[in-house]
C-alpha cells in the first residue's frame, strides 16, 4: 500500500474513533504527518492545557522542524 493510501486510511480510522477511544502513537504520527506534509522524527505523550496529547515532531520537505499536538482522546490536532 502506498504512503498516500496509508495516510488516508489512518485519517479515516482516526476520524471514526469514538470520543472515549485513545488514539495510538502510530495513529497520532500518521495524522500529524498528514496535516504537516513532513516526516515524523519523534512521538511522545505529553499534556497540553490539562489534557493528554501526543507531541509529534515533524521535519518538512524544506527542512523546517515543527511540533504537532494530537489530542489523545479525539485524534484531532490541537
């Protein structure tokens, strides 16, 4: 399966998760990669505003490093 199809599948799975389901580390990486169009460098669990998030470090095609926060409960970028 090519990368684009994997990303679409991961996004569809994340969007279909009920609010109570925790998003996995791999799902968070796929979601962050999709929204930032980059390569995942690291994924770690953290807190943002008293809620658990995945902190995903991405490097873009231009070489810029970005951090994308993914809500653990919803799978949505914060």
